[in-house]
């Protein structure tokens, strides 16, 4: 059983940018419900940033660092949880 997190949650090659959320950004073992919960967190974080009308451009650029950190941390926790379930 493996887990993977995207190298970047933002595709900056074309405008408008493409943002990855949920299963397009990460895949975890099914034990523990980490994938769905992390995907909901991704969606909430991105929606909050997109709705911020008074914010400067760095807010959207921070999405990648914030959520990739959570994705990598969750990946490790999901793998530990999977090993414990064996």
C-alpha cells in the first residue's frame, strides 16, 4: 500500500492557473478516512482564498505551500495508520 502527494498543487504554466484539490492532489491508503477529510480541507482553503476580494496575490500562491505541507503530513500519518491496522 502506498501514498502519493503532488509535487505542486498549482499548475502555473497556463493562465488561469489550475489548482489541485482532493484526490487529484493526493492519494492515501483507505484506512482512516484521511483522503476525504484532507480533500475537504483543500477545498475549503482554496474557496476561502478565492473569495477573498481584498487580498493580494500572495494569498493564492500560499495555497500550494499550506496544503502540500498538510498533504505530506497526512500521507505519513495515513501510512502509519495503515501499518498499525495490519
